[in-house]
C-alpha cells in the first residue's frame, strides 16, 4: 500500500510526514471553526429578528386590546351616567358605581379618575341645561356646590383603587357600601357648611345628617344596582371577547 508521506527526520526528531499531517489537520479544524462561527452568527441574527418581530406583534396586539378595553369601559360609564335622564327615585344614581367601576378596570390611574368625572360633568350639562333648563335661566356649566359632590366621587374612586386589587362579588358589595357612606358624609357636610338652614356647630351638622337619612336609601340602591350592572356586563363581555382580559405579568 503506498504511503502518503515519506518519513524523513526533522531537526527535533519529528518526521516530515507528521508535520504535514498536523498542518493539514490544523487547516481543516480552522476551516471548520470558521464555518461554525458563521452559522452561529447567522442563527443568532435569525433569532434576534424573530424575537423583535414577536415583540412588535405582541405590542400591537396589546395596544389593540387596551384600546378595545378602554373603549368598552368608557362606553359603559357614559351610558350609565346619562341613564340619569330616565325617571328614578331620589338619589338613585350611577355616579358612585362608575367611580368604583373605573377604579377596578382602567389600566391607568388618571383614566379611573378622569373618565367618570368627565361623564358626570357632561351628563350634568345635559340635565341642567336641557331637562331642567326652566330652573337655570342661563347656561349652567357647574351647579352651586358641585365641588362637594365631585369631591365625593373622587374619594369613591380612590377608595375603589384600594378595594379592587382583585375584582370579586364581595368586593363589589363592599365598594358599593363604602361609596354610599362616602357620598352621604361628604355631600351632607357640604350642605351644612355655610348654610343658613342649620346652625354652624356640631348640633347643626347632626341635624343636617339626620335630614339626609331619607335619601340614603336611594344612594345605596343606586350604588348596588349600577355596580351589579356594570361589573356584570363587563364580566360577560370578557367571556364573549377574551381579548378584553389583560394578561397578568410580573409587574
């Protein structure tokens, strides 16, 4: 069998054949290593592009989900606020419930405060200047003492943020009760403060609260009814449209 290399001794005792074999193997290994690095870089590039595409698609889907969610939440709140034009018992109002609802479901805190307040104000504009225009000879942007009512709605929303870390029927009930108490305390305090009808002392304040007790029933029933309707409708909507549900993350 013919040999590949002729055996000749080198200076260090290594044969020429072994030197050529090592040189040949080294070139092959280096060549193979170069090809492996190129392949690795290629796969890293493909993986990075795929990951980037996934991130873009995911963010787009999340934006679409958030926009759809926000639109439905805002729609429910505005419809509830304008339902006050329908005949109802005194103080039977959705305004406490929409604050709780916004606090429970809006992804951004400013939305939870702004949307219910905006819906309340726009519905007030319509009610005061269209339905009750005979009582307001001039266009009314804000009725007298509105800041007490609006302040109570802000407090109700703030309370809802703490209550609705998780939405459940029990928490909805607790929120409706809390909203009733907050509105009763704040609105009647505003009615008493600076009023000529009640003495400006503790006795006069208690008189004002006692006078407001007959309206407490309507407030409570309104909060319970509208909370049940709003939370119930959105619960059903999430079943029909699962994309309304926000994916829980590590945040």
